[in-house]
């Protein structure tokens, strides 16, 4: 990344929903929902869209991701979080250099000469798009096929040269399940923002968001074809599309590309499955 600090585009506010988009309640306090977390630079806002109970659930997994494995990228890109935590300004980072004889050597490196990377999990094609592995009610969680590496700051070659090293070892502890639920939340929020509320029992994602179901691999994955257009200089790209099924069902598929200009994977999720009545 050459830019240090993302200019925050203007916030876009959709019309108020007036109901919790997760449990459907219309009573009690309803708060604004960011479609993409504010902590990732998201600017789309759904007003009056979450009750306090559901907000407690969603903010928990979002925080795990924001303060966890995505934190380094957020810092490197200068994205500010929901609360402007005053964190001590880092001046040095400890990095583990791999010596030519494969011995690991830890060294303090000035921040501007350090290698910063963020990993994003690459997932298989989700069951609803995969004729070989169609959705199964007993499916659990997700599999990971690879990791995309987004590199910030110093070029890797430049960074290792002064240390006569051949590489850098970077360890990441990733909260994959929290990340998957965050993807589901983004997709569901965007669906409601662009297409309006719908019967929540037609959402395969809401139970995953609320933690009552774990069959994410049926509905959440990555897709290799049809990458989202990169004609817009957006930080993240979202796109919804109605897929005609076998005549018995109709599905809305949502594509999400985070940090789109970095050539990352495109996530695809089923945000609504509607079974058509067969007369
Ligand atoms: Zn709710």
C-alpha cells in the first residue's frame, strides 16, 4: 500500500428499518448497524436495525476480528475504530528473521522498516453452489483452502536485506469462526439495505450470525469466477444477485471482496433461500 491512511468517504445512510434485522423485534431500542464494520472503514449505515440483545452478540465477534488478526492491517491502513482508543504509538516491532541456515533470529525493527501482513482465509465453494458437495444440515463450520496475504509497508526484500536473512516468520492467530460470522453479518445487512426486510426464516445466515447454527460451509465460501468489477476505487466491494434455482427455489447470492484492490479472494454467501410453491 502506498497510501497511508484511507480517506473516509461520506457515510451513506439507508432509510430506517424499524425492526431488528436479526430477530425481527420492533420493540425496545433499535440501534444503527454498519453493513461493513466501521472498524474496517465501512460507510454504509442501516438506521434502527438492531436490538440490544442482538447487538451484544454481533459486537462480540466483530471485536474479536477487529482487535485480533485484522488489527495489523487496520493500523497499517490508518483505519480508525468505533472508539478512538488512544493506543501508544509503536516505534519498534519484534520480527522473527529466518537466517540462511534456517535459524530463527528475533530482532527489534523500527516500525517503518518492518514487514506488516494481514491474512484472509480462502474458503472452498459453498455447498449451495457446489453440485458435488450440496448443503447438508449436519455440516459444521468451514474448511480453509489457503490464505491470502496482504502486505503493507516495507517491501519484503528491502526489509530482510539489512539482517542478511532469507525470510521473515509471521505467526497469526485467526479467529476463523468469528470472521465467518462477520461475513454473514455483512451479507445479511447489505441484503436488507438493498432489498428490504424479508421473512427471517428464509435467511440461512441469521442463525449463523446469532450462533444457533454452525452449517456455514453450506452457505458461505469463496468463488473463483466472476470477480467483482474493479472499476470503482472502493476499499471493499459488495454485490447482490438473484440466482434462479432448479425451479423449486430461488436464492440471493452476495459477493464480498474485502480490501478489493489487494487482489483478495471473493467471498460468496447465500443471503436468502426462497422455496417457490409448486402448485
Ligand atoms: Zn434482535
